[in-house]
C-alpha cells in the first residue's frame, strides 16, 4: 500500500540524515548499508532499518554474513522500496530466496 511506500521513504531520508551528520565521510563515499532483516530472521518484533557505516571497517562476519544482502535473512532498503513501489510484497518469502 501507498502508506508503506511513504514509511520506507521516510526511513530512508532519516537514515541518510543520520549518516550525513554522524558519518559524513562514509556517506560521501557510499561506504554504508541500509538494510532490513527478513522474518523469521529478526530478533525484535518491530520494523527498523539497520544503518551501518562505514561498511569497510566491519568485521568479515558482519559484512559477509549478518548484514549480507541477498541472503535469505537480509535485504536492502532500496530493494524493499522498489518492490513496494511496484505493488509487490516488501520481501520475497525467505524460502524462495534459498
């Protein structure tokens, strides 16, 4: 629905504002990640976006496992926004991503 698209756009704008203020170099170099964990791979039961910067300084485990977008448990904010704008569910079923 349209309100979902607007909510994710607001989350993106807020995340970018936080990045510009607290990690301006990472923001300028696109050395950041905005992502969601996909149910059932969530540890809290409310919607939130992960704002991670600088990605280049993350440990291998965090970068290539925990926040690795494209895996069944993590997807980018941009992908969610793109899907919602097309009228699709925010994420694929995690089973279809394996």
